[in-house]
């Protein structure tokens, strides 16, 4: 539970951001492979797979930052006039 927001929302946000990161990275890989052809060395496939996994984790790390921003826009009863 970050910034006083519900725990379920935090989980959903982190999974959603991680999924969006993987989708974006996959689309970029598809475009690169279509334009330049498949990698000449098999190890690049492994590097791309590791990069996709890392993009999911890095996307999930953005959830607390986004929640911090969202919490800043919430109206608190004690500050409301």
C-alpha cells in the first residue's frame, strides 16, 4: 500500500505498467526484425528475451512513482475549505 492508496490498485498498476512495457518492447523488436532481418548470432535472441524480462520488471518499478503523482492530486478533507 503506497501513498495511502489501496493495495489491489498498486498491484494492478504495477502489472499493467509491466505489461505495457513488454508490449512496447515486443513491438519495437518486431519492427527492428522486419526492417533489418533476424539477428545473425543466436545469442541476440537470448539478449532480447532477457531485455523483455527486464522491461517487465522496470515497468513494475514505475508503479510507486505513478502512485506518488496520483496521491499528490487527491483532495484531503483536512486541506479542503
